[in-house]
């Protein structure tokens, strides 16, 4: 199993609640469209806003091939492009368990 986490910091000039809702809509909408997704959740930071990212996606895949298929899927590419317009920072980690 591959776990995939991406955390973002939102731009200061965007509406936080609306932006988080849009990212959640974009990414959860990929479930069922991208066959390799086993689970996907968009989570919002609730502590230490001056130090932590604003939101993150936590997703799982059977293997690296599944993660790779997700990364290049056209619907994911479109969602990622829109998300890039809302954020200033991104951090990611992928691990196998």
C-alpha cells in the first residue's frame, strides 16, 4: 500500500473556506474517475495556523504504479492546475506500508 500526502498553504488573497471547499470538491471528485485511488480524504488544519499548512489530501493506492497512474490522469492534472492557482506552498510525502 502506498500512502500519498500533499499539504498546501493557501494564498492570503483567497477566501479560505471557499478555497478549501473547492479543493475538497476537486479531489474527492476524482474517486471513481481515477481507478487506482483506494481512499482519498481532504483535511483542513485546525491548529497552529502560523506554522502549519492550511489543508492536505491523504490518499492511498495499491502500489507505485497506481500512484503514477493518478499523477498523470487528465482529471487529476486539471484539478492540480486549479489548485496551484489557490496556493503558495506545497509539501508532499509518499510511503509504502
